[in-house]
């Protein structure tokens, strides 16, 4: 990357050492900025979760020069398969290897992605300060970037206090041991008022996320331990491989899912937010990390090509419609996965099966707007 644009020598502070913060820090440093990243935890680390890096996010990883490292730490996904909850019968298969697919689709442990991004940030010259808690306001820098997640202090500084509301859904997250012969598929088991997603990870692991509709919940965040028997009871009617997977769960975390509005203001000329700080998304389209990666690239690219005030406005204008569309699609998925009426569910599943039989490639093409998107070539360039 060229280092002779508007970013050369500029002092930029990034708050948050997650996917968004580490990615934007490397993207900025590679363009000549002097970047300091502030992370409140004592170490850059992440535990206990898998994620899906779809082609739109992987293009950013490749453009940052980290694609080989990520591929060596991940499993390449072959398909996303929707299944009925009772016996695991296939409803729809999205063949991610089919000719015309948007690109590689990876299953990776979040800790491995974080480690790769952190090493990449340091290699690019980013200074990482651990145990540094930043409370609102701006840092002594030319620009402060908030990548500090759902409860971002910088978002609150730009927009005031948020008022998230409980969606009526809770989610369990667990990892279990898995053999090397497991199909490289993200499997979604759809049932009344609940669904379960599972896929293998490198290193002999399987990721499980199970979502149930529930009347009330008090606290946000997914680090709440729960009894694995509660998970097994909630999904006792599920068949196929699900009972076997859940029988092997010995540690599980539970969290309530809250809907946060897309931030009304993403920047003010001296501060900007990205990732979950700007647009938290529910985990029903596997796009949280991918949107953060896209944001990071577009923000750095705009800042490199334009004066700061114009660049930040262009970044927000480019990213808001995309983030909003993805969030709306994720919300729709939640409804479609949880159909309670047996007749309605049967008809819906039948339509999906018929469509797949008549036009097997069409189902995946419906996601071209998502997986085929390439911010490293297109987004923000018209601004």
C-alpha cells in the first residue's frame, strides 16, 4: 500500500482491541499513519467462540496481507445447510464451492483471528497499550476511532446514551471436541421458537450456537455461565446429530440478545466509530466480524484519499446503507428460523426444497449482494 496519501505521519488513536480495532489499526498503519491502539484488557485475547469469515470479509483480510495466515488457521467451508429440527432432514443446501460462488468461506476460532490481526497490527508498526481504559471523549491525536463494541463510550459521546431492547431471544454458545472427518458445513436446525447452528473449527473443535425465544432477560453480554442441562432441555425435541453434540457439552455460556439501533452519528470530524460500536447486528447472518472488517477498510481508504472531515463523512455515507441492509436481513432470518405453526413451517420448507430442486444455484445467488461485495475495490470510491 502507498504511504503518500493524507494519512502519512498522522497520529491516530484506536479504542478497542477486537476485530474492528485491530483491522483498522493495521489498515491505517500500512498507509503511513502513526497508530496507537488502547485495549482495556491486560492481553489481546479472545476465548470460547467460533465465527464465519465470508468472502466479503475475507477480501479485506487478503488486502491487508493476512489471508495466508488466516487460511492456515481456519477450515474452508463447503456449504451452509438448513435442516428441519425433528430428524435433521435437509431443507436447503447452499453449496459454497459451486461454480460462480463468491469466494472462500472460512470457519475459524475467534481467538485465532484476533491473534492474526494483532500480530499484523504490530508488524505494521501499531503501538498497542494494554490495560488502558478510555472513558469517552477524544484522545490526544489527530483522530480518535472507537472500535469498543456494544457499549462504546465513543458512540455514547457522539449520540448520547443508547436504549437497546431485549429481542425476546437468548443464545447459548459452546465448544465441543470434533473429529477430523466432520463435514465442513455450517448446519442450521430450524424449530418452533428456536434454532441451533453448528460448524467445525480447526484444531478438533465444533462450535455450537443455540437460540431460544424467551419472555424476559435482564443482562446483556455472553460471558454468563449456564448449566449445560438447561441447553439440553431447551433442545430436547431436536434430532439428527444434535442430541449427540449436546450430550458432549460440559461448559456453556448464555446471553440475552438485545437490539441496538444503528448509530445516528458515526463521526464528528475528529472522532469516528465502526463495527459493533456503530451498528450492532444480531448473530443470524454471521456478519458481525465481516461488517467490522469492511468498515475498517473503507474508513482507512477514505482517510487516505481525502482530507479528514470529508473522509469521515464519505465513510459514514458509504457504510450506513450496507450495514442497515445486513442488519435487516439478519433480523428476517431469525423470524424464518423460528416458525411455530407446523403448517406454515411445512409450507415454507417445502417452497425452499422445491426451489432448490428446480434451480440449485439460485439460492446461493440470492446472497450475491452480501458475499460478492468487495469494499477493497468499490465502496467509497464514488465519494
